[in-house]
C-alpha cells in the first residue's frame, strides 16, 4: 500500500524534472513550436483560405506537434547522458518514468496550444459552439499525442537526433492524411482510408465538432478512438521500453 | 537479517548468461567488495541488486524487502552510485541534490540542511550554483555520491566509484565510504582496484564468467591462494642476481631500484641479506617485508575458474 503514494510522488518529481530540463532543448523548440507555426504560414497565409474553417485543424496540428515533441527526446537524452540508470535506481518504476514523460509532454502541448488559442482569439474570428467538447478535445488530444511521443522514444538508442528523425518520419505524414490541409469531407479513395487509420483525424474531427458543430464522426467515436489509441500507445511504450531497458544504459 | 541477500540470481541476454546462479549475503554494517575482471558480470549483478534489471530467476532482498515485489520500498532503503558519474549536466550541483532529495521524499527543510552539509563535505559549496557539465570528472563523481547519500541510506551500492579519479577525489570518495559505514550504512562496492578492496572491505567476493568463484575476508583469500611472502630490499649500489643465491630465496626479481625476493621464510632471508651485505660491504638503504597479495589471489582465482 505504501507503494502507491511513492509511485505518484515519483511521477510528479519526474514530470517537474522533465519540464525543467527538456522544454528548452533545441529539438523541442524546433519541432514542437516553430515547425507547426511554419506549417501554418506555408499553407494558410496568403492563400485566401477561410481561416475560421481551417482553424480547428490548425489547433489540432499545433497540439499534435507540441505534445508529441517532448516525449521522444527524454529517454534517448537520458541514456546518452547516462542519467537513466540513476533514475531507475531511485524509488520509481518504469511506469512512473513513462507517465512522468507523458505528463511533461502533455503539459507542454496543452500550455503552448492554449497560448496559441488565446492569441488567436484576437486575430481570427473563431467561436466555440460546445465548450465541454472543446475542453475534452484538448485533454484527449494532448493525452494521445503525448502518448505517441513516449512511444516514439521507445526504440533502444542513446542518440536523440536519431529518435527525432524517426519521430518526424512518423509524425509528418500524419498531418497530410488527417484532414488538416484537405477537409475529411473532401477526401476519397486511398486518402480517406489512410485518414481513418490516423488518430490525428479524430482529433481534428473532435475540434471541428466543438468549434463549428460540423464533424464527420460522432464525438463519441472521436473520443473513443483517442482514448483507445492513448491506451495502446502507453501499453506499447511500456512493453518496448521494458524490452529495450538495458540497451544504451 | 542480512542487509543484502541475493539467492540464485540468473540473468541471460540472448544466448549469453551474464549472471549464472549468483548467491551472496552482505551482513548489516559490512563493507563488501565485489571484484571481477572486465565482463565478469559485476555491473549486471549490481543492476539486479538495485532493481534496475529483473532477474530471469532468483530473488534479491534489501533489509528483508523483496526488491522485485516491492521495488519502491526496497529502493527507499538504498543509495546507488552507478558506474558513470550519472548526474544531470544542465542542472547545478544544488539542483541535482534537490532532485535526489525529492525522489526520496525528503521535506524541503531537511533537504536544505542536508544539501548544505553535503556540499560542504564534498568541497563544492562555492560551485553549488554552477552547471555540473562545467565540473571535472572528480567533482561530478562527488555530486553523484552526494545524490546517493542525501537520504542517509541503510545500504549504499557503488559501481567502480573511484575509477578514473584523481588522487584527491579518490581519497574523498574513500573517506565518504568509510564515514557512511561508521554511521551504520552497509556498503556494497564493485571495483577493479584490488588494493582498494583490500584496505576497505571486510568481505570480498570474486565473480568470473558470471559465477561467484570465491568469497571470504581479504586476509583469508590471500592465505588460501598464496603462502609466499616477499622481501623488498634496495642497496646503495647496483648488485647482481648472484647476491641472492640462497636456499630460502625462491625467486628474485628486479623492481625499479629495488629487488623483490620471494620466500616462504622471510626471517631467514632477512638474516641472509644483512649478513651478505656486511660481508660484501654493501649498504642497505631500505628493507621491507610484505605478505601475500590479494592481487595474486585474484589472478589465481580468476585464472583457475
């Protein structure tokens, strides 16, 4: 019984440590902050697109990049710096470490995205039709994207650049098949099939449901998929990290 | 109750058995040395004892707590210093210690008090706010040790703590180990440095190819494997090997500006050398006797296994 408070304390301390150490690391700033902004400028600015229509997708993309950018960096960085073994020897478990990494990614994602959202309120005429659903989209979006980030950190390596390249290899294609640049309703054939396979699609759809009320799937389906993929990502990260534990120590 | 009790530990990596049926018991308050050549299984055993790795079979108890069933409770009893100076380079010495204290659930007031005490003891008070990445290897190791002992652990496990350190840092590390032991901590120490094990440890355990091949006090191990003693002598001028042609001298080896004479009867050798030197009008500048070495025992044990 004594172990539960110890485990919770471990998660809190690891989260705080991650926030202090990794939020300002160049790969996080580059791929978590600057990159989605550049994507926004490249695709939306000067193209006479209806920003109100595309804003939910942009918000989902922002959340996706920010929340999934911290996780891939932490474990490889700690293995390279040889701090991972000490971390494991503290009164924490592998699960506490994974959940601490996930929480740090989620807080980064939600913090930056909320900031962008707040600033956008003054620049783009966007409205939220369902505040509860909007908050739920934020929470589930940040959870699933941070869980993806932790999963991307699982390969056995002590080289952060390799993991960042690998994680971008997974993340970049997702933004092109998830209804961000081409609305889901306009997709067909292979594109639509691929969109169904991307968890980001359901986040974009959930933001659409919360902001404009126009969604392809029921919000229940969107929420169910996001909860499901989060659970799968966390479980897979746990299994892979346990298997690769000794590599790179 | 033993402070550390390991029973029949086995750990395999693919087809390689890194630790093969290792059992050991470290008594409370003891300094226990764990020796072995490179690749013998020292670090893997240490990782099994600290709960970093899970054994394929076997069990580890720290102060009676099964580390694999109750890892957090068991780890609260321990302080661990892994092989590399594993501290966060981007954090200052003080921040590293704060993090360690938080991990062990220490209150803020207790942390502050203990951090000030440890930084002073480790000679790092003036550099407490500098990032650890700017520190020398010895200073990083001092921070690493301070992180491991901040909560005054009952059991302290150190993996090659003096490896690659300068003389001052090495002395400080050894003093800290002795201090912790005097305050009641049990020490488990893996090392390559046989002299260090000889002077520090009450019990020495030797592992080779994943198996424990010997475990006893350093003195008993030495006697078990080598009854030969030696006499070291230096003269005020160069001498030849012919000078040592005596029945009691088993072997004579030049050793810098001295000669090392191996014998099982040092008393007879001493009398012979003094008499012969007087006869030849050669001045003796130094004369010392030494017992069998742990290094010799270690080499014999690991070569036999």
